[in-house]
């Protein structure tokens, strides 16, 4: 299994990682850039070696295992916007 797939699995199993991914996606969406670099940097901080190019190559990763997970549905629906940072 590739590091991208391993990281994807880790994200699907860890709510803290999910929130970090959502934050990166929301920031990149607001800024109009930075998604690939943000996700690649997050992956590297957790021991996975992926590039921003891989992030864009696998942009269709949602639902790869058949049914969408709750996290993947949240990503598609934009449900991560406005989530509390715990402050």
C-alpha cells in the first residue's frame, strides 16, 4: 500500500486528523491555493511521505472503498466549514 493510501486510512480512522484535513481544505479554499502542500505537510508530520502532486493525483480518493465514510460525506458537503477549534 502506498504512503498516500496509508495516510488516507489514518485520516479515516482518526478524528483529530480529520479536523486538521478539514481545516487545511477550508483554508486552501478560502485562499484559492495551498491544498496539496498543506496535506503533504500534514502527512509528513505524521510520518508519511507524500507530495503535493500526489494529493492532486488522488483528488478523487473519496469513496474509493465503495461507500463514502461519514468524514468523506462531510468533505463533499462542506460540513467542515465553521467547525469549532475548541476555543
